[in-house]
C-alpha cells in the first residue's frame, strides 16, 4: 500500500492505475479504523480492481462545541489494517491540502431539506461539512465506485442525492452495519464510553429491535410508538436527541400506509452521542 499526503502524488498514482485500465473503488474515512471500516475496504475490493482509502478528520463537519480536537487518531494502526485488506493507495491529506483557501471561504456543497432533518437538526452544518469534503475527495480520487456504511444512514442517502444532483459518474454502495457481539454498532466514538456506559450502550440497538417487533406485530406504524421508545431509552439511561420511524426511500415521516421503513435514533450516554438505525419491511 502506498500512503500519500499530497494531491499531486495522489493524482499521479490514480493516473497510473487508470493507464493500467483499473476500476477504482474509494473508501473515505476519518481514521481510527475498526472492523466496520475494514469491511468497507473488503466490499470495495469486490467492486473494483484497485482500492483507494482516505483518512481525514474533516473539521468542517464538526460543530464548534464538538469533539474535533479529541477525535481519536491512530494512523499507524489504521495503516496496518488497510494494508491487511490489500488497499492500494491511502490518501492522508493535511488541512492545507484539503482546504487551501481556508474553511470559511472554500466552496461548499449542500443538500438542503434532507440535510436539515434528524441529525442535521441537532448538528447544524454537519452534513454540509460531510458533502463538501466527500465531493472534494470524489473530485480528487475520481473513483468508479465509493463505499459507505449504513450505520450513517442519513449520510449515505445524502451522498447518493449529491451524486445524482451533481451528475457525478460514481456508483455508491451501502454496507450493512458491523456490530459488537452484544449488538452495539461499531463506532470510533464508542471509545469515549466509560465501562458503565459501555454496558448500557447495546440497549440502544435492543430498544430499536423492540420497536421493530412492535411495528411488525401491529402491521403498521401507529401514533405514539416513537414517544414510547424514547421513554424506554430514557429509562435505560440515554438522553435521546430523536427516535424516528421514516420511509426508507426518502426519510419522510412514515405513516400507517408505508411498508419500507427505517427506524433512526441518536441518543446521548453521558458525553457520548451514539447513532443507530434499523430497516423494517412490513409485509402486506
Ligand atoms: O463517515 C465518515 O467517516 C465521514 O463522515 C466521511 C464520510 C469520511 C466524511 O468525512
């Protein structure tokens, strides 16, 4: 695996792969890689001849009171993991390379409406930061296919919309969430949990599972289900930002007539914000 920091070096290596006629898959990450990220690299390999990954902790997607400075950075361990997955190129740009004119004045890419609900409502500007950096990375890497985790369900949908809106010739592949043995979705932010919080954390997924079972039992989404689940989470020790049953296709609020659903949740445990989701298919 070749690790490069500059755009000049990245472009030279990408051009080399192109001259060899290789199809390129791209896995953007913020590092501190766990088994979920490595699965993205594995799936990327199934879709292409060469895999490019990036590690960049993007300041533009962190709010002023969020954990940018504390975000875990483990580059040496990450390199080993990506190498083991036979990644061809690792792009690790600096801030100056990604935002040479400065964060405030660089062009931004925004997907309105879908970017303003759910996590977008609680983290203003977050998704604008995500779509801006992903669009820039796409332009630098110019992949045929890019791979994202379904754990960030709303992010995945926004990137699909951005790609369609901007006419980018990139196939977007979503990969199922990788979980710990107790059900907790893998996330770099799980490192922030205290031992007691780590014991509680799997209850987020378990609670979503109970809501799914209730929807399936009743055969439809009913008023009050989300509020009941929010209360369950509070009783377990979480402070929910939201718990919401949405249409899987467009994340609009789901009603009794909708069958392809996704339950999305964001909830705090102490100072750690966890997100998770669960797709539900109601049989007719
Ligand atoms: O999902 C992430 O790790 C980040 O949001 C991404 C897509 C790498 C953009 O910084």
